[in-house]
């Protein structure tokens, strides 16, 4: 009996520690992303502690990008949201608000399942983005054909 328990319990415990994906809700004290997409609560499906935000500076300005997998809590439907943000002139810092959209320097897209990415318009406001800080924190609201994203918020580690 004891040997049989070891045979089943050890692989089960190992599987639990190897599986790194988890739901990441920044309102529950961790890093992550939360947003209401078409009125439904969605949160990030990712790896805790992973660095998701890339940023670099050139003569043209500062560029910030990230790509996040989301899951709708009520039914498990998945989305992917991508940000490619540009702060022309001054670097991104706390208090920076960027306009996002097809006619702007900054872009955001959302895709559902294996569907084509849809361009979004709106804004992103950085609550935290100081140089040397390991965390980026921002609020956002975006719209696109058949998508309304409200109360968006992320707290993510920077590379």
C-alpha cells in the first residue's frame, strides 16, 4: 500500500511544481493584468515573476512592448492582448499618458483564440515606470470592432 501511494503521489506532486502557468490578478497582490472585456472579468494567464515588459530608448523616443495571454473567468475563453507603445521625445515615466490607435504612434491589438488580431484605440496611463524600477504599472481603456476593454490594469515586471 505504501509503495502504491509513493508511485502515484510523487508524480502528482512533481507535476504540481512543474506546472508554472497560473492566473495572475494584480488586485490580489501579485503581478498580472486584469481587464473587463465586453463586460466580463478577464485576468492574465502566465508565469509569476516572469519579465513581460520590454523597453528601449532611441533618438526617436522610448518604446515599450508586451504581449499577454488572458482568460475570461466565467468560461475560460482566451484572448491575447499586445501593446507596442511609443513615447516620442520624452521617455515614459510615472504620469505618462499615451494615446493608442491606428493613427497614433502607439498600437494595441487583441485576438481571440486563433483569430486575427484586431487593432484597438484608446489610452494607456503609466502609474509607475521610473528608469531602474523593475516594475511597470499602468491603467488602460481600449475599444475596437466588437471589443470594449474597460478598467484595464497591469503590474508587470520589466526586462
